[in-house]
C-alpha cells in the first residue's frame, strides 16, 4: 500500500484505508474535529473542510431560531427558511 494518512501522516502499511473529504485516512484517525469520536462507518458533517459528528455539528453550527431563545434548533423547511 502507498500513501500517507491525512491525520497522522503515517504510511498505510496494512489494514483498512478510509477515503473521505478527498483524502485517505486510517479508520482510527478519522475523528470529529471537536469531540474526537471516531467517524468511520457513521454519517458526518463538514465545515471548513473539517469533519464533525452530528452531535457536535448541531451544537456548534446548525442554525438556531432567532426568535426562540431557549436554544431550540432550527429545522430547514426550504432553502433559507427555518422553522
């Protein structure tokens, strides 16, 4: 195997290679940017070319309602319109 992991910069010698964000990773190196949980085999979100688990993405980046101030998370019902 050839190439280097996008996170640890170590070569791939054996085992699995995960491809995400147009880069190759050791499965143990593909982590949420905030909480560091493993993202291999689960959905993830991308912001500024960095991966995030759904929980961290919702807590940090999902639009919130400007009217309701209790921390409610907005749900997109169409482009640019949130409920």
